C-alpha cells in the first residue's frame, strides 16, 4: 500500500510539474508574442476625440445616405470585421464604422459601460463627424444599444437594420461571467493558445489572409482589456434595463436573423415579434452563423438596398 501511495504521489507531482511548465511556457510565449505583434498592427481609419479620448472610426464612400455600423460585443476590430460589408455598401452610401472605447484601435475608458454611457459616446463621435442623419445598422448587442440611441435621438435615426441583433427579452443574458478566471487565462497565454487552435470565423474567402492576421493580433492584444471586462459585467444589467423598451414605433426596422439558432429555438420568433411592434418592420431569415455579415455581406447589402430603396421611393410619390 505504501508503494502504491508513493507511486501515486510521484505521478501527481509529475502532472503538476508538467502543468506548471506548460503554463510557464504559454505565459512567456504570450508576453513575447504580444510585444512582437505590437509593431505589426497596422493603423486604419481616423481618430475623433470624445470625452478627451481617441475613438477610432472609418469613413468610406460618399453616397447621398449615411449608414452607421456598430459592432457586436467584444469584436476585436470592428473596421476589419465589417470590411466586406463596407466594401459593398460604400459603392452608393457613405458608411461610418464606429469602434467604441475598448474596441479595435480606440482608447479604453474608466467610464462605466452602461448602455447610456456607450450610446452617449457613440453619439459624440457622430456629432464630431457631422453625421446628424443616418441609418443605424448594428450586429448583436448593438440591437440593445440601438434602441437607446433611436429613443434618445429620434430625429437622427432614419431606420434601424439589425444583423442578428440582440433584442429585449433575449434569454440567457442574466448570467454572470467568471471574469477573474478569464483574466487569468489571458495572462497565462491560454486564450492565445485556444485561439491558435480554433476557427477564427473569418474563413470562406471574404477576408484576406492579411486581414485575418491583423484581426488575430488585435484580438490577442485587446481581448479582456479593462474596458471590455467592464462592459461584460454590465451585460446583465444593460439587458435588464432594456427589458421593457423597444424601438420607436414609427422607425422602419429591417432585421436580418439567423434562421436556425440551435441554442435558442425561438430566436426567429423573438425578432418577428419585435418587427411586428413597428409600423414598418421586416424580418429576413438567413441560414448562417451569428456573425451573418462574415459570409453573407452581399445578400445583406442587396436586401438592404431593395428594402430601403422602396421606402425612399414611396416618400417621393
């Protein structure tokens, strides 16, 4: 029995030693790689000053109507993430991509990541750019921020277009995240390791290898930064605050929605009900993943043009 116990302790010690060595290795690799990648990240877009900090934006195209694109939560580089959609829409629209504080090349902030603060900052950036009338187009959590924006600035938003956007009453948004554990995983280099072994979600030919490399480096640098973590802690309360809200009834809504969401069978129905509350609400199901614009940017752009064009034509009659 003593021999068995001794062998077990030796085996356990070997496992602990191997794990410690592995974690030490991933920690060093992450630190070295992050420093090396810092000089390889390429600047893009332009900076606007909001609350004394730099917020990065991209402006493309020069059409008669402006589209403002807002990212989903935690998108490493909104500008690069929306690149195929921007390339298409900018042929006949002025397109502005906003990188909120903590995203992409924007500064971080100590301001709490409440919906109110985030929307106020985005509005401040658009004011600096002179964008006072626009279509608001957003992915994922931008659906919640978009409701607040359209309610507070109704004279500035001409329509809302959701790309698998979040909606009030969305299930599962009352969870609390293990922020301490996630931070430790990043510092130990485990997130970098997982990312290297996982699909980055940018395959399918719409993104160049160069763009994918830049997104990867920005993700390794910016994921779980303090601003990101603060927004994560506010997700539960931001959704709770939005529970009884909705877009202004007279605001035209176009919602592109994942047609088969295995985690939420009522996902399409949730958006159909949201659209039914608007005087002019349309839902277009798309068979794809949550980041619909990664593989379906051409369909989204074409469907939007047809939908928006019909409404502009109707107002001119």
